[in-house]
C-alpha cells in the first residue's frame, strides 16, 4: 500500500462509528470491517511508485511479525516476463507467506473492462474485484431560464434561493494578463482575475488539457474561487478533449462548485451564457445577465440498486505468462464494494492533490475493495483461528452472492453497456460476510499442493520450480493445473474430456446430507459423483467431476456446481471451460 494506506487500513480495521467530517460537514459515520483487529502498516511504495524489492521486503517483514492477513492494494504494472507469471518474485514471496499461514488478499487491478487485464495471478492469492454501491452523490446547477443540469461535486450550495450572475473566466480577467489563456480558463491562479468583476459571480471554468497532464487540478479551482471572492464555479468540458472522464470529480469541495461531465450540458450552459451576455464591439463582456444557482451536492441518495461489477475492475481469464496463454485458474476470486468508499486519509499525504489536507477521502478502485475482503477474512480467522488461508478463501468464495437483492443476476459494466456478469468479472460472486463465517464445506490446499500446481503449468520445468520454491516436482505422473483443490474449476483447453477431483471438508459443526445440482456450461456435459452424500462433522469427502466436451465453443462458457445441505448450507463452485475440441486426446 502507498498513498492510500490510511484509507485501506481504516477500511479493513478502522474504529466503529467514526464521524466523517470534511470541510465542516458531517457526511455520516464509518466503520472498518473488523474494528477490533490490530493493524500493521508497512511502507513499500512512494509518490513516484516503488520497487518490487521493497514490496517483497515488506511482505517478508509482515510474515516475520506474525500478521494473519496481508492486504495488498498494489501489484505489478504488467504481466511479468519469464516462463510463468506464477514464478515471479512477488508471487513466490506471497506463496511463502501462505505457507506460513498468512492469508494474502490482493487487488485485481483497475484495467477493466478489457479481458485478461487481471494483475493478480496465483491460486494462493485472493484476488479482489470491485463493485459499485447504491450510494450516489449528485449535484445540480439551475439556470435563470429554468434549465437544470446534473453533475458531480460534493460541495455546499450557493445562498439558498438566490441566483448569482454567471461569468466565463476569460471575461473577468485582466485584458493584459501575461498568463496563458488555458491557465485563465482552467481557473488555476488568482492573479489574472479582476476582483471587482468576479466578486459574487459563479465562474465558468473549463476542463482543459492542463487537467489531463495534471498541471491543473479541481482542488486549485476551488482554492482560486475562494480567494477571489466568487460565489462558486462550474467546470465545463472542453470540446477538444471530448467525453474524457473528468479526474477528481468526486472530491469534496469547500466552495459551491459543480463538475459537468456531459458535453451536451456544457454546450447548453455556454449557449445560455453567451445569449445573455452583452459585449462591446471589441468582444469585451460589459453586462452579465445570465444567472444560476448551485444546489447542495453533499447529501447522499441511496438507490437500492443491485451492485454491478465496476467498469474499471480488471477481468479474467487469468494467464500463465506474458504471451497471454490462459491458465486453469479462476481470477478474480471474489468481489467487494470498491466505488465511492469513504475512509480515513492522512492530511499530510502528498499522494493525491485532490485530497491534500483532508482527514477523509472518497475513493474508488479495486484497492478500495481489497481491504473489505481483508477485514472480513480477519473476522473469519477470529471465529476459526485454526483455519488455513485456503480454508478462508474457500469459505468466502463458496458463500458469495451471484444475485442482487432483487434476486436477478449481478451485472457487469462493459465498454458501453451492462451485461450479465461471468466468473471472469466477479469471481465466485459478491462477498456475503454472514454466510462466509459458516460455509458448511471448505476446500483445503497446502504448500505441497501449490508446488504440484506449479509443476503442472505448461512451459515450466522442474528446475524452474526448484529454483523458485526450493523443492522439486514429485515423481508421480504430472497432473493438470485444474487438479488443485480450489473452490472453482477452470479449464482453459478442454479436448474431449477431463476428470477433476475435489475434496470437501465438513466444517458445519454436525453431520449433514448434501445434494449436488449442476448448471452445465455451454458445450460441456458435467457429471458429479456422488450426487448425494452424507458427511459427518470434520470429515472429508472425495468428489469426482467429469467434464465431457459436446460442442466446440472456441470461447469460455460458464456454469456452476451447487452443494445443497439439509442444514441450510449452500456451497457454490463456479465452472469456466474453454472447449477446443470434442475429440478425446
């Protein structure tokens, strides 16, 4: 974790019911996932980024210090080179952490919605996708002609019921200013403005290329507006930039302000302004007759809409290497809320100019989703202190939700539309903490099983495994990667048929009878043996899954195996299969 370490740490284990006060306004109360948990923070990243060696050293120190859960809102910038992504130095360090009993939770990355954008690779890591929440912040500007435009910006309102004159930044600046026109329109400095002209007006600023290059910021706009005595500001889009999303549009503001993310609204506002502004023959504005007022953007609304996989959340399928050979590993593994998350912030942080000086920040990303899972994992660990990392991962995955409150399947934001989410979007589903505490069945895996997995990765020889983990491959017949005892089955190249073995362990506290229900992926017939079984408390049971290709799909298709227990346990295991050929090898 780097600049956002305060944010992620407080999300995972911050105190309960803390008032979120920013710019003297109370936005509500926040609590960490596991308020009673201890926190250890290790600095491995800086404002410029960082080095993998520092991250590895931080992980090593955390393991030595005896942490139970490792939350990583950081990862590689790209797929590592070499014979396998699973053998890169960070993945190996996280494998050794897992061997030491530490559960590793890592952000999936923010490269979505592109496929194969995942940047958390290995099956011993819990890779976290991000969902939206139903909390929305909307603000509006109401024009003197009755038009109203919605935008963003968590700002106070202008004086209630009062309409203030509108003025374009270039119309209330010095005629002989030495500042570049772009600087004037982006409202970054106080010097160009004529105080007598701008006082008491809502200034129209423009989101220029300066913002894209990060030489300008919305924080500077707000600071300028406050210092020059303007009533507020509205930040409009530049036609030269187009529909690019405005950076920092969810920041909290100390002055009335609105960010118009719509080109249509930006154009309409400027047309209204120009139609009401009188100019001299030289083009100088001499009378400002366009008026507007800005509403309160600090009040949240709750839509009760189902969560959706956020567009930025990185997607599967997972890959074996930089050549993008797909892997028999499900990624991401689980999803948690990651959009518009309130949490603490260090006021002295240099990491984000939009939030500098604040004690709380509203951020989005898989980095924000990750500590939700880390905190819930801590709660599971407290309830089940002897559970291994694999057991905790299993508990969270098999109890995750694949439908929303409405009972309809969870959707995913794609490039220009919503589509039904697949396991490559949300993993096993959206975390359900209360069910994860009592999953019924779990899938266990140990260090030796992960070594066998590495020995099964195509293109990886025994010497590479030995150099990476210190032990060689077993002498028995080489297995498939899909044989690793995970709570999912992913087959990246099904030719004919494949037998997959899983072992489940009863952690439900008593004997239970389970019935197996299969939803088959397109082009695959799936048989599970046994279809009905009784399992006593703490016992394990072998499950044989046979997948037969019935239709060449040349793309992934998805299904699931559900174990329904008679003691109210429902255990879900997603299936993802790419059928290359129906011929038996």
